[in-house]
C-alpha cells in the first residue's frame, strides 16, 4: 500500500531509467506517475539494450533478475564472440555535448546465411560495427563511422531518410563476416535509424525540483553497453539520497522544500558524477580503438596483442568499469556466484588510485636502486676460471656465472655451506616465477616468460632476477580473481619438474662424486626445471585430451578458471617447497651454531666493500665466496621487499583488512629468521593463493 501521499515523483519518459525508478519507488511505497508520449511502453524506437553486472545487480535487488532470466530461457543467446578485421576475417574468438561519430543502427530479421547465437565486432580505419544475434531470428546492428571533425552543440544536426539512404549506399558492401555484408543485413531490416552519436557528462544534472537521469545527464558511446546500466545506477543513487533525507527528517518525507529536494539531487549527482565520467571516457576509448583513431596503437593491440594473448586484457579493462558500481543501500543484495567481487563486497575499501600509484612508484624505485647497486659493484677478475668445465663449452658463460660450486672451488665445509644455502632458497623464486608465468591473468604480460626468469636466476643471479621480476609484477601483474587460476596440468607438473630438474641436480652437484669437480650444469638447473614443467604440462594435456571419450568430456581451458581445480594442487606444491627450504634453513642454523666462531666469522659473516676494487684474498674460492654473499644479500633484500609489496597489493585491492596485512607482515619478518626467506615466501604464497581464490564466490 502506498503511503506518504503528498510525496510524489513525476517521471517523464517510460524508458529504462523511468521504469527502473518506478520499480524502486514501489519498493518503498512512494507514489509516482509516469508520463510517456508513445502509446506503448516499449515501442520499436531503439536498436537493443545490453544488461551488464552493474545494472543487473540492482535489478536483482528489485526482484527482477530472475523474471528477466526466465523470460529469455530457451531463446537465442550469444555463445560465440568474434572480433573481425575490416575485411570480415577473424582476429580473435572467445567462446560538453560532442559527437565524434555517426551511427546507423537497427533490427533485421531472417538474414540469409546468418549464424544464430553469434556476436561480431568488426574494426577498421575510421569505422566499426557491432552485430549481435537476437531472439526470433533477429539481428541487431550498429555501424559507427568517424566524422571528419567533431561537432558541438547546435552544430549537431539530425539526419534525414535521404542521409540514411546515402550512408547505406556508401557502406553497402562493407563485410560483417566472410560471407555477409552490411547491405545484406540492411535489406532484411524491420527498423533502422541514422543518428549523430552524442557523448557527454553534464556539469549539472538538476534545477530546483527537476533532475535528469540517464542519457539526458550522462551519455556514453553505446559500444560499451553502459547507457541503460548507468541510468539504473543513477536511479539507485537517487533512492539512496531520498532515504537519507527521510531518515534525517525523522522518517517523514511530507512537505519537502525546494532546498531539500536540491540537497537530494546534489547528493545523487555527487555520488554518480565521477563514475559517469569514467564510463563515458572508457566507452570513447574503446570505440576509438575499434575505429583506428590512433592507427598504430589499434593495429598493435588488435592485430598483434589480441591474437597472441587472447581477450584477457580487454576483459580486464571492461570488468574495471563494473567494480565501483552502486546499489540501493537499504535493500538486500541476493547472494549469487561471482568470479570478481564488486568493491562494496570486499573486506576493505580499495586504496584510491593516487595512493596505489605512489606505492607502485616507491616499489619500482627501490627495485631500480637494487639493480643499480648490484650491476655497478666491483667484480673479481675471472681471467683464469678454474674447474668450471672445458673452455670451448663454458667460455660464452664465463662472465655470467651466477653461483660458484663448492666442489669446483675446493673450499672448506662452512664456506661451502654459505654457497649451498642460497641454492636451497632458490626453490621459491623458481616456483613462484613459474606459477606467475602460467597464471591466466598474466598471459598478456612479460611475466608470462618463466623460462627467462629461471635462466636469469642461474646465469646472472637472483640479485638481478628478483628486482626485475618485482618491477614487472608491480606494473602488470594480474589483479583480478578471475585471472588467478593456473592450468591444472601446470600445477600437477611443478613438483615432479622441481624435483627432477632442480633439487636432484643440485644435490648431485654439491656432493663430490668419484672425484668429479666440474659441475657446470648446476647453473642450468633452473632452466631445466622450467623446460621440464613445460614438457610435463604438454604431456598431461595431451594425455587428458586423448583419454576423453567425447568432445563433451573435454574441459574448456577458458572456463577452468572458475572451477578452482588447481587450488589444492598449488597449495600442496607450496607446502612441499616450504618443507624443503625450512629444513635446509634449520640445518644451516644448526651447523653455524656448532661450528668454530672464528670460522663462521671468516666465512659466513665476513664483509667488505665491493665498490672499491682493492681487495685481495688468498684464492678464487674466497673471492667467489665474498662476491656471492653480496649477490645473495641484494637478491634477498629484493625478494623481501617483493613479499611486503604483495601484502600491500592485497590490501590495496581491498582483499584483506589492514590489521590482517600488518599481522602477515610481522609473520614474514619473523619467518626470515625462523624458517628462512625461501620457506617464508612459499608460505606467503600459500596464504595469498587462498585469499585471492576466496574473492570468487
């Protein structure tokens, strides 16, 4: 039953915004009246409407999601999405008021040769298309063409039917697919329009007791499908402002003054304006990409990055538009599965972009300094390397030996231990760089080259590999739970590859066997681990493919990210790495404690200044020992900073609370001493994997 009889909202227009607002007002029992000039609420005057997560979540609050879903149950749905070049060939497949463009849009039916259930985005120089399957054999089309110059205000004139006919004539043969042109779709039209494409976010949306909502206040390019969804968000914020006004007046809305209505309108616009600008800007950039407004950039992304790395970068960019979406704050949100949470569903409020950028710059600066320090430090003279293998084999690597081997240098037990210990702690860097390299969300980044970073650890040292990887992680690492997953075949390959490719060769190298002192292959053990991971992964993938009796039984790699099938295997792998490295650390501590203090001071604790090249030591073993300790310290410092930044990153994204972040930092600091840096890193990634996975519900 309606109450507050003298509080009434008059809604002008029965479009998406008007109907959404009417449904919201009914939820609170507030009176309203819709004024619509057409004889029907849903006349055939538009091309289509796209519903996205930000709009659907609000409709779900109103109890409308299930009826909408049920209405389309059994009807045509798009299951294949194509991005095509201007000639119709496929690039990728995944299962102030101003106008820069003019747009032809409409609805066709029974288009000859059209494949039902498909959507096509066609890009080209100054022109782009979006063509989508609809119910009852309908096809919805949008054709965008860039104007020779932007028009503003009164210079934006409507188009006539003659203008539309000329536009169609010019683009009649424009390919949509390999077999269908725009003209063929247009010939099957049931309705069509040619219109200027406005883009604007007005500075003020209200005047006295009047407020504008939707395209009349914030008009994005339709390529992003955010016009209707943004209108629904604005309606929700208007309701939120009215509820706050009601609560502030003791639960009564009777007799609202003009000043109070202006306050409500101002609060609504304040809550929505920044986000509306974000959506308009994002939609414009997307259309500019498709229409080759910057040809070099578009060609790089569309012709090179997208075919190689898939749709992950674009999907991440699109998803970022939904995360900050609003809701009706006094209505419950039905619980539904989500692969990415909205910002208001997170443990904490995400850190603002400015503070996030500052933290990223600090991290990059620290790592750049670490690279500078380690690359400019003085190095020992290796004109005559001894015991490192035949010169014709090893000469190319004489200047990139990262870690000397104790059997090659002939040094004593504790000094040997100071060289062996780092190799045990390299398990975590190798493992984590490999895991990050195979993450779905990192596939379009330089991080997707685990062999490169594994080789760097063995050939140039952790002191260079760790800062470089940390810099790239800060710049381009995956931030979404939907990109967390690692292919199950990779997860299952890690322990066997680590054991056979790195741990076993390391054990054989540090134990003198049959008087053999040349262990050159030890430096290539990290590469061997990476290669074996790739080989085992390919073998498992091939075996699974052939063991499935039907195509239906075969999993889709692009959908595996939602199953979390890899999570338990990854956590077991981290536990394995933790155990090995913690054991090695405790043994090292034990040997150190029970050895001669003088020997320990001379070998494990000795230090000097590598920037002054005037040090002389009795033998090459001492030189290598000293050099390696500096490399190790620089590498561990970079690794430690990387651990702290990874914790900050989770807090920045809102995935953990501040108190939990502080507790984990304390644990990481303590872990360096108690179980060692490698085990601490493995334990941190065990926890981090769980945190990110639990964001998807």
